[in-house]
């Protein structure tokens, strides 16, 4: 991580119910940062703070713009943020096209062809006229992703976007994410528990434990270290163990 | 006869329209905010369901009569009383049917959860924009249910309209009151015509609205 050129930098510190978050972070201006850690460690809370959906004391600067400090709190609808939730959360009263254009229109997307480009990129072109109710899980999540991208975000947040999908749907959507990851010029924060997703998508890894953040080793280093030790295990198994090693390496107690 | 039907439909239609406009923000507030006031306001808004219409009619009569402080405030605008007037009847009907508007809409907003509004915010929709383009469309079945209930409830209302309307033909006499007067006067044939007509009309309205609703749901699938 190049700390001299942060796309996103800030810190949130505060209490939410019985939970204490104290997270300082800096994400590079482009590339995908995986955020991992045990359930209940505060990953989703941190993401919600970045989106402005939850308010905790702190400060946040994105692409040179202050979204939050002691004096101001920019509400979600005035932040150029894209969010993909764990469940696709499509607007059920709108068609696929309606979902995709909802944010684009409000974000002032000047190019009418942007819809077709994103639909093409995510394989949504044949689905545009469909209602959302009978899309498959993978299709729904692709619509959610396209919808977030078309709102011209300067920061993209994804909260375990694949965790509610079965193995087939995951396999279907991962290539889209990889392609997207290579073409996106904005910082992406991607929450996941899945080592194979980290291995395939992440440029950096952050680990959260009990409301605190630590930087993880590079995904490649974690993978290589695990591979050296593990020899002939299956790829998925290796990735799982790599993630365990990666997290354990940061906390001797584990 | 045409006159009394027109008065009844006008009262039910106006009450439904005005109540939807007023009850929707109230239902939204009740569904979305966690405040100590919420349950108190919620209870007040539900009170007309359990109050006898005569109790409600009695207090409305006092409030709408020329001597009340409220009417005192309206004197400068040339309004001396709303008792035994059509506008008074609309006000009474709205209060009487308030719970039937608030409950279904509130239920629909609660069932929706926080997520759709959060999604709308992440897609740059401000609060009012998101309310109009996400919350209202998602709550449309609750709104329709509220409209059906209020309309039907107003047509079927008797005690309140009798007390604050007085049954003045052409102004405040509605079908239920006319049927009552006819029965008192032993004019059963006329009473039968109106009563049976009311049954058929109510059934047709309900059926039509339910079919419209069913179709709207199917179109989205």
C-alpha cells in the first residue's frame, strides 16, 4: 500500500451498542482491498460508516473530498459511493433496467451508452427488460453491482457480495469481478471470509479484529507461504488454510 | 335518491383522498422512528376504532359548534360553525376512519425495512426523492388496502354522521342515515332498494380493487 497517495483515508472511533470500533485506514486510489476478519469484528460497521449509513465520530477523506470530520457529516445521498450489500437488495418495483438507471440518472451520468457498456461488461444485456423477482441469485448480484457502478462512485464498497450465493453462482460471477477489478480506476473495499476470493481479487488485505484494523501480508505472499507448506492439497483447501495462516499470523492468540 | 347517493360518494371519496394524504406521513413517522412519543401518538391514532361512534360524534359536535374555541379561531375567516355541514362531516369521517388508513400503510412501511431506503441513498436519492420513488411504490399494496378500507368504512358509517351531520337532505344526509329514516317511517320497499344497492355496490368496489391489486402484483413478477 502506498500511503503517500491515499484514495481513501480516515478513522472512525466510537461505540455502537456494546461494540467499540477504532479503525484507522488508508486505501490506495485504485485496486481492491479485501477486508476480512471474524464475524462480529466490525467489518460491516466500518463499511456503513464509509457509506454514511451509520454515523460514528471520526473523519473521512475520499479522493480529496472531506466526507466527514468534526464539523460536517455528508449524508449518504451526497457521497459518490457505490454499495453492494450481502443480499442484492434490488428495488423490487423496478425492472432490471429501472434498477440500473436509478442511480445513473441521479448521479448525472452524461453518457447514455454507459448503461449498455455496464450491461455488456456484466452480461446483463439480455435481462434489461426483466422484473427482478425471477432472476437467479448470481444475476441479482450482478444487477446490484451494475447499479452501483452506474451511479459513478468514487469509492466502491462490497459487503460479502458472494456469500449468499451457491457454488455455481459464485463461479459464474467471479470472472465478472476479476474483469471489473482490472478495469476499475477507483478504490474498492471488499469484505469477505473466503480465501479464494481474496486470492483471485485482492491487491491488499486488511484484517479486522474486535473493532480494530491491521494490515495483512500481501495476498500473494500469504498464498505462497501456505503453498510451500501444504504441498499437494486442493486449491480451495489451500486457500482456506492460507487465510487461516494469514489471520493467525497477526494474532498469536489464535 | 340520486342526491343522497351523490352525497355519500362525495363524502367517501373526499375522506379517502384527504386521509391518504394525511395518514401517509403519519404512518411513515410511526413506522420509522424510535421515540417515546411514538406509542402515545400511535394509540391516539388508533383510538377511533374502539370508541363508540356516539362518543366521537359528541365531542366532534362540541368542537365544531359555534361556541367552541376552535370555531372562535375560524370566525375571522367567516366560518361560524362546522356542525351540521358537509365540511364538518368530512372532518368527522376522517377522524373516524384514521386508524383504517394508518394501520395498513404503517404495516407496509414496516415490512419494507430500512434497506430499500439505504439503497436509494447510496444511489444518490435524497430523502424526499427516495420516499416518493421507493417507499411509496413499495408500500402501494398498503396504500390500496387503506383506500379500500377507508372508502368502505365511510360508506358504512352511521353514528358519527348522524350526530354531527344531522341528516340534512342534499347536504349531510348519507345513505346509511336515509335507510334508517326510511325504516323508522316503515317505508320498507324504498329502504330495501337502497340497502340492497349498497350491498351490491360495496361488493363490486371491493372486488374491483382486489382484482386491480392482484393484477399489479402479477405484472411485477
